C-alpha cells in the first residue's frame, strides 16, 4: 500500500511541485511569464487528456504492469526534465512525464482494493495520497530549488518513482506469469458528471491559490523560494487537520460543500489582505488547506462510489482535476500578468510622488529619483527592490532619518501595488470555488 | 443516514460559512479593500504650498509646482515627468513614448516654471518685485537650463539675483 500511495503522491505532487521553481526556470531558460506557465500547464493538460485512455490501457495490459511501466516512464522523463537546457525540451519532457504519471496513478487504483481490503478504503487512500502530494508539492519544490536547484526537483523524482515501482514489479511479474489481471473486466459505467465537474472547478480554485500565493510571495514580496516554501507549508499542515475533520462526517456532500466554501473563503481572504505581512496569509491558507482536504476526498469518493471499474472512474477524476488546473491557470494568468504590469506602474508613480513630496534636500531627491529609475530599468517587468537605490545613506543624522523614512514609504507603495495586483485573480478563483457548489448540490451520493 | 450524521454535516457547512465570513469581514474591516497604491494627483489641480521656513523648503515646493505646471501642459502625470527629467536617457524615452518634441517639452517646462513663480508669489514666499522679472526670465531660457532650474531649484533661487540683474541685492530682503 505504501508503494502505491507513494506512486500516487509523487505523480500528483508533480502538478504543483514546480510552482516555486518557476521564477528560477523563467530566469535561467530566459523565457516569458506565459511561456514558463506552460511548464505547469503542459503536465496538467496531458494528465487531463491521457488519464482515461491510460486507465483503459491499464485494464488491457494489467494494472501492475501499467503502474510499473508508468512509473518508469515518469522517472525517465523526470531525468530528461532535470537535464533540459531549453523551455521546449522541458515542456516536451513534462508531457511524457504526464503520460507515465497518468498510467501509474489510474492503474494503481485497481491495485489498491486488494491491498487495503475494500474499494471505499482504496478510494479514500488514493484521494488522500493525491491531496497530500498536491498540497506538499510547492513546499518540497521550493526547498529543493533554494538548497540545490530547480533541476533537482525532477532528478529527485527519479529514485522516488523507482523505489515505488520495485514492489509493484512483483505484481506485474505475477500478472505476466499467470496471464491473470487483478480486475474483472466489468462493463464501464458512465462517469459521475456532477462530482467530476465540481472537482474541475475546485481544482482550478486550489491551483490558483497555490500558484498565485507563491508568485505573490516570491515576485511580489521578494521572499526566497525556501522562505516561500515554509510559508505555504501552512496549507498541507491544515490539510492534515481537514483529513481528521472529514472522519467525523460520513456524508460526502456536506463535506464537499464545506470544503468548497472554505477554499473560497480562504481565497477571498487572500484577495483582501490588509497588509503585506506573511502572518496575514496564514489564516486564509488554513482555510484553503482544510477545505481542499474535505472537498477533494469527498468528491473523489462520490465520483468513484459504486462505479466500476475503479481505474476508469479514477481516470475521470484525474482528468477533471487536471483539466481544472489547466483552466484555472489559463484563465487567471493573463489577468494577473496584466494586473502586475498595471500595479507596478501605479506603484512606481505613487513612489515617485512620495519622493517628490518628501522634505529631503532637492539635490538628494534628484539623485534618489535617478537611482530608483535605474533600479526600475534593471528589474524591468518585475516589482523592484528599491533598497540599493538608497545606498549609501547620507552621513548627516537628520538627512539619514529623512531618507530612511522615504525608503519605508516607497517600499510601502511597492508592497501595496504587489499585493493588490493579485486581488482580482484571487477573487475570481474564489468565485470558481463557489460555483462548484452548484454541481456539488446536484451530485447524488452513492452508498458504498 | 442517521440524524446525527446529518446534523454533523449541517454543522460543518454552517461552520465553514461562518469562519469564511469572519475572516473576510475581519480583513475588510482592517482595510483590506483599500490596501492599494495611493492615486497620484491631477497635475492641473492646484497643490497648496505649506508654510515654507527656509530656502530649501521653498526650493522643494518650487520644484513640485514647476513639475505640476509642466506635466499639466503636456497632459502627463507629474511623476512621469519627474522621472523623465532625471537623466537625458529617461528624457529621450519619455519623448518617444508620448510623442513629444523638444520644442513642446521646452514650452511645457517654461510654463511649469511660470506656475512655480506664481505659486511662490501667492504663498508669500517670493515678493511681487522679484516674481515679475523672474517670470519674464524663465519664459525665455533654453530647455536645458530650464530643466536644470527645476532639478536644482535651491541653487536657482539662491542665485536668482544673478539672473535678474536690476533686482540684484534685493533678493535676501524678500526671501524669508
């Protein structure tokens, strides 16, 4: 069971693990913001398209073999990602990674009932492993990016995927030797439309929460990847709490509804941050974390409940989740890139106004204005760090104090601009979470 | 489905709504909706002078008034113009971006200096005896010098008697 959970976790973590590495990939591979977004989008898009066909193939060749081969392909493509020296190579390798991942994740759902005892328990373990992987992904990716490099994220996946594949190989060998596959070839029923639709919407909101928050922390508030990773760890920690909470409510629909509401509430909180302070991101993150644990497990259980074969319906949920991520990213990326540009412009104007209206000596003011302009030019397209523009500080204590106050006020304007730049996107993501309540209300629970 | 299970589900949903509303309400009450950059003022609107106490303070406000006047004439923000006047490279970028010729820029900067003299006179920082010839002078100076006056208003005002000729030696009596 551990190997299967690890396989599901490592593959589904991959949909979000590169989030914190995107700024580094963006700089190192010399690409654009929308270009680098495709490192995320390509993986999720291929997962969305390949999950159901991969599940069908897995049922033909045997789930053990499909999981093992899927993990091997995932590991091999991970190696190619780690060695990629251009954006196009990286995106191509990510697509192949997703193909292998889709096979491994969907086929593993066919193997789980035999190891955990029931289909319901298998669905719960499978959904929990996926949710944990997706929530932990950004934190792990951020730590690796800072301590080693963005390439290490992919290179580390190679041994992890292979370790997960080894015990599964025994199942594959058994299938090959006996010619028996572990699932009976039952007729495939229709997928649960409402549960999968809700999964897609909620996944779009959750992906936005992770992606936007990470960008806000790194590009807006200038945190290092490891600092940002530590901040967003609040979400997986809260997800653990959400998992415990879910045990007290047997009904899937209220869990799903509560989860979607909490995700939306957390996102709305992030949209209305009253100050650029890390501590204020924690309560919204806790809500999103608890919410995602509640809603993802509840909807996955509903989508799989009483339906056979599990791999196919698991494929539909994977497809829905990753399609949601793609929709979320493609919908929100142009909005927040436009907003960042606009807010950067407004922040620079507001900062210039602060300099002009300050009591600092006009000649010093001119010198500062020139240095700030240089910083803006050097960090074109980003929210600039203005600290270096104020160095060296004047020796006169009075003047020094005035300049330091000016620096604080200017930084405040930049922080305000950077924080506000994400507000519209967070609100739209919150709305997606709320819209998911409609299919949740229409979804009919199946007693397992 | 038991009643207990249903009531737990109901409580979970209600609890989620309450917690979400409390969080969003608290953030809005703490200023979450207004945490954005301050809007810059329209340069064509008057910007009252505070009570200047020294030549440095007069120079500061003179610069701001001159920038307001020039920006108003050009139809750009005072802030964009201030950044443009910081270096020759910025000035070129600014001219290209807004399609402004040297002549138009010179006219605007001179108009800005005139507004600054008007504002200084109105605020009582400059005597009418000095303001009138100063106004005449700034309307004729070349662009480069006009920009230098804006950027280094303190030296400009400190040496203003040098430009005025007949008003020489009177300045100290009229500047506070």
